[in-house]
């Protein structure tokens, strides 16, 4: 994992600097809140971790063919 320090307005270039895959910019810092701007092509998905986890969880549910219930449980 790469950990870097950036100030408000500074950027991180992702990929080849001549043709970057995307750019991450520190938009604003107010107290303990940091606003981050992501500039990526539309075909590149960018998600908050909790959203990405939910997407994965939903995909796992779609991959379930059937469920086995204990005997006597109606459903």
C-alpha cells in the first residue's frame, strides 16, 4: 500500500503520466473532513468501500442457485 501526503488542491496521477488512467485530487479539507475528486473515464468504476462491498454481496446472492431450509420450515 502506498501512503502519501497531499495538501488541498494537490493531485495524484494514476497510471502512465503521459496518458493517465485517472487523477485523484484533494478538493477541500475542513476540520476532519476531506473531499476527494476522482477524474476517471466513465467505463472505470469508482465506489466507496461500503458500496463496493454491497455490490459484491448482491453478486454472491445472484450466484446462489437454491437454498436448503431445515425440515418443517415453510417458505
